[in-house]
C-alpha cells in the first residue's frame, strides 16, 4: 500500500514510518519541522530514515537514501493548497495522521497555534481524504480528552465532554469532525487516544526527558502536585505496534449501536476510537525512582502544586484494542526507561 504519514519528523511519526517500511509499504511523510522543540532532533530522526537534511526544501520531495519506498516533503498542515496538491499527485491508499501541535502546557501560552494546526490542519486532511476516496484514515487523538473524568480505567465508552486544556479540546474536536465525515460520506476513520508516550528519540518537552536532562546536569526537577500523580506511561514500540495494526483494521460500523444508549467509541458509521496505553499506571515518584536508578543519581526535587491543564491520573482500558487487534501494550517502565537513558547518553554524549 501507499500510505501518507503526517508528522514524520516527530517522535511517533518517525517510528511509524520505519514500521510501515519494514512491512513492505510505500510511505510518503510530511512534517513542518517547526521549532516547538529543538529542530535538530527532528532532522536527526529524519536522517535515521535516510532523509538527508540537504535535500529538504519546503514543498519539494526528498527521497530516502536508505529506503527506496520512503520520501519526505516539508509541508505545513495549514497549507491547504500544498496538502491538496500532495493528494492530487500521490494517489494514497491510506492516511495515518500523526502531526499536531502537541503539549498541554504550551496550549495555555500559545492557543492559536493549536487551532491552526489541530483544527484547520485536521480539516485540510479530512477533506482530501473524502475527495480521493481514501480507504482508511487513522488519526492521533489523546488521553487528554478524558479531562475531568474520574472513573478509571478510562474507557472509550466514557463521556469525554469536559476537557481541561485547549489541547485536549482540539483533540476532542478532531474526533467529532472525523465522525461527521465518517457518517456523511461513509468514510472509514479510526482515532487513537495515546497515553503518555515515552522512549528513545522522544520529545524534549515531556517530563521524563526533562527529568533525565536535569538529573544528568545536577539540576532540580519540578515535581507537580507534590508528586501525587499517576500516568499510564506507554513505550513507543507498543504505541507503534498498535498504530500499524489499526491501519490494517478498517472499521465497518457497529450494527448494534443504539442512539438511545450511545457508545462514544463507535458508531453506525465506519468510525472507531481506541485507547493505546500500557493499562498499568505508575506513580510519578516511583517513575522518578526508576529513572534515578538508571542514571545512578538521586534527583533534587522541587515540589510544586498541580499545574493548570493537568489531570491527577491517566489509566487506559485497552480491552477493545486487544479484542480487535490481538495486541496489548506490555513494556514495563523499568525496561522502557533503561532503553531511553541508554539512547539519551549516546545521543547527547553524557
């Protein structure tokens, strides 16, 4: 198959490209390569897949020197003409939309970046998918959509109408927009709610990355809500295995869906939502302890109150994912952090 993957200079996108190539697919990747975090890391991820920085230019095709089936185009989601032209030229079979303006806290500082990338940008993917009869659109949602939900583990059958950050609100909006297109045009669409993804080549704005950097430098780490938080940390390989399996699993609609007792995670339309998480939340202080053991250094902790937009816990119910794909994430935090710290030391030479 020929698959468009958006956000391929990003963390999850770069891994997804490699997994799809290994499965024999032809992949076209796009990314804006913005400066939300260090662009050098994004270029390094692209280089891992054989995309030479010197070959990258906005709107032009850069072909991988390592994988004949991979090409990359620097392109912004907000560039409607550029996206439309891409679909016209490439004849994609399926689309995996992973690009977005990420980060909960940054959405408090620069909210318009989120509406431009995550709302307008998503619309610019939806419409050409409809126009060109894409077999299956898979897109990244987020565990952040659960917001004020207090029932755990979080299920796709739960109501998610109370987000606590604009980032979460844009992701919930994506789910609603996707359902409308699926219903109106019989367009197969699947949304994936990722839970706290971590691992080598990860995002420097994430807590585990910041903690590792600070501890390595002997600086204090900021621990919010005095450490009284839990996260369903999910290793990158587990996330990508779920993504690849779902790309191959085209939804057909839930024949037993009942409007009198609606299931938010499915529909009469060919639309489905899955959680992809480790189904095993870890206390933040326990997470830090494992990181300290791997780094061989105790962290200096700066305990702070809960930050706006944060939630106390995330905990994924992945029963639907396991039932439909035969896969359930399982990498323990001890193994995942060991791999991350090893990569961090090699990449940064510390």
